[in-house]
C-alpha cells in the first residue's frame, strides 16, 4: 500500500488506516502521528496501529498498553477495521510465542470475547496459538473453548489430540477418537503415508 501511494496522501479513511499500518509494521514513527490523527474518530484503530508500531520498534511496555486499550475498546464496541483488527490479533499471538515473558499480559488482554463476538473465532485461534507447543498447560483451557463442535480439519484435530495428551486432559480419548475418525474418512491424499503410495 505504501508503494502504491508513494508520497501522495491517502484520501479515504480506509486508505489512511492501511497506510498507517504499513508504516507501523516498518517501525516508522510517522505511524504514531497518523494514529493520533485517528484517535478521535477511530480510537480502536489508533490503538491497534500503536501496538503494531511498538512491537516493530521493540518497545514492549507501550505495546502492551496499546494492546490492552485496543481490547478494552472492542469489548465495549465491536467497530473496527476488520483487516487491521485481525492483524493485531495475529501479531499478538506471534509476539506471545516469541517473547514468553509477555505471554501472561498478552493472554490477559485477549482472554475475554469482544462485544457481539466480533472476530471470535480468530480471537480464540490466536489465544490457542500462543500456547501450542510451548509446554504451557493453559493450552488445554484455550482448546476447550472450541468444544464440543471443534474445527473439523486435520491440523486442528491433530494439535488438539497432541495437546490434550500432553496435559492429560479429560477429553484426550475423545480427541484421539475424533482424529482417527477424520483420518479414516479422509481423502486418500490426506491419509498418513499417502505420498509413499502414489
């Protein structure tokens, strides 16, 4: 987006948000100025941009403050530019994995649903992602919110069975049985070892 606009100002609100996000990912301080300009009309977007900028600049304190504010706003009103909100959540999950010392604070910020279940599946997925394969027992609680109608795909079912097994969760057998059922019914290309028999 930044290359497309070049030195030309973004003319629409969507354009300004997208440009600010691009600058934030690069760690460009101009994103902070743009976030301040959005504060009055789009405070959640402003907080999301500040989070992305602080992460890119390696400033965990301001980053967490911005993520907490972003989450509080969405718990009150679920009105935010969806693509930006989704990328804030994705970055939060990645940052929690990359920096375990921030995991508790990031989890606390994202542990409660947003108003009207805004981006709820995405929020749940990001919370789960921050614990998978880390040895943190909270992964079981993160997975349990998907029960009983869990995502029916090989990746999720495999991860669910593995993590429930690691934590000795009460649904471990059910998770193993569900994975076995999925693999039994899977297309030949999805079955374990399929590439060996082609």
